[in-house]
């Protein structure tokens, strides 16, 4: 686990956004960790409410340069696993489409939620 004192501003921004989006889409608090592991995942989220971002797999570029679409793509995918559903489970796919639609509604109703990407010009 990468100590939070060593996180870049981009890691902080992605983590803060993930927590805020998780509250709105999942209606619960989630905890964020940045890990540095050779395991094959870019991110991992499950019923325990902890979302791990794998720095070794994602690289610093994801946190410091990725656009909103790239971040949302990963978060929606991971949030779909929040109740332990796997890729072949129909409930997983239903959650993905629901979260995509909810993100659209949030962008209209709460545009300030997405403001960090507008400030960095990484939309």
C-alpha cells in the first residue's frame, strides 16, 4: 500500500472523485487505497467497500493525465463489482448500464462534481 503522504495531486484528485461518485452511485462511503503490486488488476473493488488502484498496472499517467472518460470507465466497471458480482453475471451488466445513466444525470444536475477535470483541461 502506498502511504497517502506519497500520493501525487493526481492520485488525490482521482481518490476524492471516486469517494464522491461512490457516495452518489452506491449510496455508501468507500475507502481508497493506492497499491503497488504485480497482481494483474488495474483496480479492484468488492463488497468490503475498499477500492484499490494498482499503481504498477495503471502507472502515474492514469492519475496525473487521464481524462474524465478514462477514469469513469474504470470506476463504473469497478463499482459494478461492489456487491461481489462478476463479469458473467447479468446483475453486473445491469449495474454498469445503471451507473452509466446515473453519471449522465449527475453531470447535468451536479456539474461541479466533475469540475476537477475541467480545471485540468482533461475532459
